[in-house]
């Protein structure tokens, strides 16, 4: 690991920093020139593969180089020349590997053989595929109740895999289908249908080109979806306002140099992205948006009294909305002092943002987990919708709402059945297609799955991708509870911590990656995904598989189904694996409104978009209109305030990702944009808070969660690091800080973990941490150490 270094990053996002970072990971993963050529096929529909990383939309026609820094890292990570095979597991006990860091585990390379944990030797041992499926099927058959098994899915898998996996779970007898959406955008899935009648974005890339205003809330484009920077650069060149609300100044929303532009790369030129940047307090978004709405009412009052055109779109409000009068009364009754205190912004700042908004005719509201991962995440999103409705910025060209999804197909898997909610399942179609009775009660979401594991009700867990044990809240309770599971099955491409926290019967099933050629009986197969804008496209892997023993994800699902379920005369799993087009035919029959003629439409240039009534001003809500919904409170996390939110020594902590990671995957220990190198064991703090709490810049501290539920939660040692963050706020890295997050501390209605606002106290440690140390969680001695 490199020596720790803290040096502010002054350069724009993109540019030479991005180019060097891509070159470094290609070298580190020992990617040959032929492997690096894969990047030319990345995000190229039909002839190439969809990025394994983010879900941001792909332009049509594609750019010559259609990948970003993080996408290149994801491709290099999957196509590494390293292999994690039988020799590795023969040499290392699981107890030893538990002391390795996340980075070092995944650096061992691609998994190559199916593995079963042997408790006697504390090692994973190679087994045949037949043996693995036979025992897993037997264990599933022996479960006393199907609802004691969870079928979890990350956002990586294709639409075809997701549909098959959902069908497997329901034919087994459960709706226990939690997924990574539960941990990020479930708040969106609750908020938007109530407000506008759809659960996803209402805009496309074409709308991005036509918008004259883009308002960002809680989304770090430079790290989470860097390809979007090209659209933002284009918008600025055409004079669009870009107004950002975020507690931390993120470089991708400040300045950008296009790495594909020789002119920009060879000159000091860069593009300023945000025209206004408001560093509000953590959880201050509801109040900030309410302040903008209050300022808009004042602007409209002045226009009305002076005989000028109205600021509010009164015709749209009258024809297309419900609840405006009560919303207006609610907003007018707020006083500015309360709004300023709650938002952490001045009245002038909120009025400036409102004035910019009023000047724009076509506005898109964009947001990420900075809105969703709060106790009132649902209500915050609905406040953003309210703001857009005031000026008719919904259902017209260049305007709408845009939740920016994370993982590449996390939205699409929901579209084809990965949900725990019975009401969202096309049960009549499934009953007719496959002749079985789908389970009729809701399953568990991610938080409820964690509760079931801790409480002992959940006995089996099958994970299609992801690193569940590391990704979820309350890891200090989850890990010991996980060991009491009867069955743990992980379908993965690389080794991670979830493999090492074993149940009584534990398997690792290695699968093909998305970049790899998927050869089946009918030839090389296409897969499909859905992006953040609801666009569905076909892709095909181009790299040779990492090993001869790997199975595709659809093949693994089919083998699990044949092992665990009684034969179904209406469903030939083997035929589906032989030709994924048959799976798409079944998807089209289950979801005809979205997927009719699926096998034909997926090959269209640019793909096809799912139908969205709100984009045509058709509102599938209870009122038949778009709804103004009043916020119940201006506080994002009101129940934590009693535990010390406004006490002198309590800070609100938000979790972050570095620009050298994707979800739980850590590519390296450098966070270039934040100037942190060689470590992730930091806590970012305002300098005033450092001084008033009696700390120093080089101090090591332990962060302790301030809640009164009888559980001690702490992470450390963390290095105190001064940073440009509002007073009373601090930040640390995900997933290392997940141990601080109580499983019950989630959005009240969506149960998304409230990872963006955790009340903590800081305890100064006597001994300084060693250079490069990874945060250690109590009860896990040496959890940050690398391989011996």
C-alpha cells in the first residue's frame, strides 16, 4: 500500500488525472494490449458490452471512446489476468483471509471453480458443479418454509438473468427478492408513483440536450457517473444553468476537462460545470427546496402585482395537478429563520437558486443517494417534484425528474420482477404462462432480510452478485448472525468478505462476467439491460472467459431451478439457457406493455424506451393528476435529534465513495478528487469542529454512534482530516463506516438505510494508527490488515 498523503486536488475532473488513473489500473491488473482493446467495445450496443459499472444512459450513436475512468476500472477489474483458483484456497484458511482487506481479497483475481466450505479444515475446497447443485437443491428442499430463504440480487445481472431468478424464487414459494435498490433508490420507487404515477426517470438523453436548467441534489457525478460529464459540458456550452446542492464540493460538479478532446487536454482550458454551488447541511435538502419554493411564491407575487408574466405555471397547475392550495399555504407559513437553520443555507442562497430556476424554461431535477438515504428520503424526493411542478417542468421536452441510478442494471431488474412486493408482480400472466400459483404475500426487503438474519428467522441466503455482508448496515451484528445460517450461496466473479463469513453450508459459484463471451447451444448470446433513463438495449460479451469451469448466470439459475423445483411441463430451463431469446419471449409475455416484440426491438439503433405516462402528462395516480405533497417536517432525520443532533459534541456523519471504488469494490487507496492517498481510514471534518472538539489534524479517533438502543457501534482508528464540509457535519468511507449505521435507522417508508445522516461522537485515541491502516471495527481484530 502506498504511503499516506494528503494534498488538495486543484485540477478539474477528467483530463490527465483520469487518463493516468486508467493507465495505472490497466498496468496493475496486468491487462495485455489485447485486453485494453476491450475498452473500444465498451458501451457499444449490439457489437459490444454494457459497462459493468454505472447505469448512466448511453448516447446514440456512441462516442468513439464510450467509457469513463470508472468504467475502464470496472472492465480492467473484471478482465484481470490474475486467477483465484484451487491453489489459493488450498494455501489459505478462511480464518486467515478474514483479516485481509477488501482490496486485497479482490486483488487475488477471478474465481475459477465452484467451491464448498469445509469447516474441519477451515478452507474452501473445489467441488463439481453437479455436486454443488445437488446439495444446494437438497438444502432448499429441506427448508421448513420457503419464506425462510432469501434470493438477493445485485444490480449487475442482465434482464434475462433477473427474470429467471425472480421466477425461480416464486416457483420455490417466496417473494423474498430484496436487491440493491432497497439500499439506494427504493425511496424513489415509493415517492414518484405517489407524486407522478411512475417509479423511474421521466427524461431521456434528448431531454438533457434541450434543458436550460439542471438542478442537482445529493449526487456526485464525477465519481458515480462520470460519463454524464459530457452531457453537462455540452449543457454549459449552450448556456444552461447548473445549480448544485451538496454538503461537499465535488470536483465533477465544479470543473471538467474532456479526456477525449485534444484541444482541452493540451491547453489550460476547462469547463465550469455548476453556475451555483450550495453546500447545505447534511439532511438540509427538504428545507432548502422549501426555501426555493417560498422564494418562487414571492417572485410570483411581485410579477402579479406589477402586471408581468407569472412565475408559476398556473395553467399547468390548474389542469394537471392536485393539492396546490394546501402546499402553497404550508410553504408560505414557513419562516426564513427556520428554513435557514434547517437547510444550513442563507436566505440569499435559496433566493439565488430560486431566481435561477425562475429564469429557466426547461428544468431537470437530478438526484442521488444524498436524497434517498435519509429518514425522510421519500418526502425529500416529493419536495423536489413539488418544485418542478410549480413551473410545469414535468412531461414536457427538456424537463422532468431524473434519479441517477448506481449499478448498471439495478433499475432493469426491478422492471422484470425483482421485487418483494406482491402487488408489483404480474401474477395472472405468470399463472397462465407457467401453471403455478405465485406466492401471495410480500417478501422481505434488504433491511427486513437483515432483521430476519439477526433474529434467526432467515435460514438460507442465495446472492446473485454483490457483497451483501459488507454492504448492509450494522455489520457488527450481521456477521455473527450470518454464521448461524444453514445455507449461504454466493454467485460471484471475485472473492469478497461475504464469502468468508460462512454459514453451516456455504458455496461460492463462479460465473461469467458481462464482458465475456457467453456461448450456449444456439451460439453466442445477447443480454439486455435498462439504464437510468428507461432505455433498453442489447449487448454481447467480447472477451474470452476467465476459465473453462465458469457458467453463465442464466445457466446457474437454471441449474438451481432444476435441482430445487419439481419439473414443470410448461418451462424448459435448459431450452432457455440454450437460447436467451426464449427468455425474452417469456418476458414479453409477462410484461407486454413494456417488452412486446422484445427480440426485435432490442436490436434497434439506440434501443427502445419503456413507456412512461408522466412524460406525456398522463398521471397514473389516485387523483389522476400530479400531486403536490406536503412535507411532514423540515428535518431529514428527526428521531436522531433527540439523541444529540444539535448537541455540541455530536456530528452528523455521511458515508462516501472514493473515485477509486465502485460500490463495495475498492480499486485502490487513492481518492484523487479529495486529495487523499494511501488510506481510507479518515474522517473528513470542518476545521472549526476540529478545534472546538479539541482535536488536531493528525489525531486518530474512534467514531461512536449516538443512539440509545443498547448496541455499541464504533469504527476506528480514523485520521482527522480537515475538509470543506459544513460545520456540524463529517464524512467517512463506505463500506467501512457501515458498522456505525443501525439496521433500524432507515427511511421511514422505503426502508432505505439512512447512511447519509448518522449521529456520531468522536473519541480521541491515545495511540496513532500505522500509516495506511484500514479502519478496524471492534470485535474484528486486525480487520484492515493485508495478506501476510
